[in-house]
C-alpha cells in the first residue's frame, strides 16, 4: 500500500469511529437494502454471496444514501453500505449494479470478521478486494460484458495503469 492510500484509509477509519462520522452522515437517508433495491434477494449473484441467509441479510443491511461524493463503500465501523446520491443518479447503471455486487461481497467479508482495509497490501493486491472483484467479474461476464467493458469498470481514478494490469491479471481479465 502506498503512503497516500494508507493515510486516506487510516483517516477514514478513524473518522468513522469518532463523532465526526455523524457529519458525513448528516443529511443521509438511511433505510434497509431491501427497501432501496427491490427483489435483489432473487438475484442469483446475491444469493451466491449469502445463500440461505440472503433475505435476512438484505432486510437488516442498512444503506446510507449520502451527499458525500464518490461511489459506494462498506463502513467498517457500523457495517452500513454508504452510497453517493450523485453516483446513484448519474452513474453508469451496469457499474452501479456491479458495485452493489462487489460491496455485498465486502458486507459478507465484514460479517466473517475479515479486515477490509488491511494496510499490509496495496488496494489491488488486498485479498478482500481480489475476492470481491473476482466474484464481480463472474457476474459481469454472466450479464454479457466483454473484457474491454470489464476493464473499463475496473479502472478507477485511484489506481494506476500498472495496478489495473495487476488487478485484471488477478481476476482473469485481459485489458487492452
């Protein structure tokens, strides 16, 4: 993990455990996953994550729709899925769907006691990220995305081209 990522993740983790966390949540709308995302308990990819507990997990999982920028993430301090309202409104629908699958993998990992932000690893090498991206890539292929489209999904502003190649290789995707 490079120093910038380490500082950002440590700051966010500390931020999540302080009263300042309420500032980020100020103005956020909180409901259950099942209230926001209807019929996701029927999605095979979601059932593949949680199995027989799918309905229970989605009924109890809290989702915070926030004014805070970005995409979405699992708040490891309280287990909520935090989603940017702007991303939900303006984001690519396939990417939003795949991000939901990816983050639900992280919800399960958190439930299993896994460290989501293990600072010993770079983001693209972190076991929890590789596991979640592998599962998400399977779903991306199931819904018909080509490797080129999957590479577009995997590329984010916080990873370099070299890191993209490492991540793509780890999850079995060929990027142009």
